[in-house]
C-alpha cells in the first residue's frame, strides 16, 4: 500500500476552486497515472481544500523582504517569521525561527544587562 499526496493550484490558476471533488480527483489521477503508470484502485481519496494555505511569492519578494529587514533594525525585539517570508517548507521556517529565537535571546539579555547597569 502507498500514500500519494498531490497538491493542486498555483498563483494565477484557481481553476481547482470551482472544480467538483469528482472532477478534481479524476484530473489528478489522470496526471499521476500518466507520470507513474499506476494500477489499482485507491482505497481513499480525501480532498481537503486550503485556498490560502500556501504563500505565493511574487516577483520582487526578496526586495520587499530587504526593505522590511532594514525597517526592523529600528525596532529591536520585533521579529517576523513564518512561511510568508523566506520559504514555504517546514525546514525553512524552523531555520528562520531558530535564528529569530537566538537574536531574541540576545536582545533580551542586552536589555537586562543594560537595565542592571543603570540601577
Ligand atoms: C497542504 C499543505 C501541505 C504541506 N506540506 C508540507 C510538507 O510536506 N513539507 C513541508 O516542509 N512543508 C509543507 N507545507 C508547508 C508548511 O505547512 C508550512 O511551511 C508551515 O506550516 C508554515 O508555518 P507557519 O507557522 O508560517 O504558518 P501556519 O502553520 O499556517 O501557522 C500560522 C498560525 O497562526 C495562526 N494565526 C493566523 N492568524 C492569526 C491571528 N491573527 N492571531 C492569532 N493566530 C493567528 C493560525 O491559526 C496558525 O495556527 C505544507 C502546507 C500545506 C498548506
């Protein structure tokens, strides 16, 4: 038995949002059959729909992030993380959050040290 997960849709192509579950499954199965030559009948074919589940980066995304990063240097202690920024996969956002957590700990430490020195 195998589990095959297929994802449908991309920026600018929302045809799947109006397709019935039957039509969607048929279309995806045809494409998978073409690509892999599958035989057999699926036991289950659930179709969860997440219309806004995956960020779609547009041209200029990196430039916008650079502007945000520059602005954030004026706001120590504020961090933006998540799949909307630097990678939609789990690995990307874990790396991003780890980096944010390290910087956050440093900012908190510096704030505590500065506060202690002022006392
Ligand atoms: C169908 C699908 C399959 C995927 N498969 C994979 C995969 O196989 N491998 C992989 O690496 N990645 C996969 N991803 C991507 C992965 O799920 C995302 O990269 C990851 O979940 C992004 O985490 P996030 O914290 O940025 O966003 P999310 O996981 O969406 O978390 C955001 C959280 O913030 C909450 N929230 C939103 N707005 C507010 C608000 N105003 N106030 C309070 N809370 C709020 C939401 O309820 C949610 O809990 C998949 C994504 C989808 C949609």
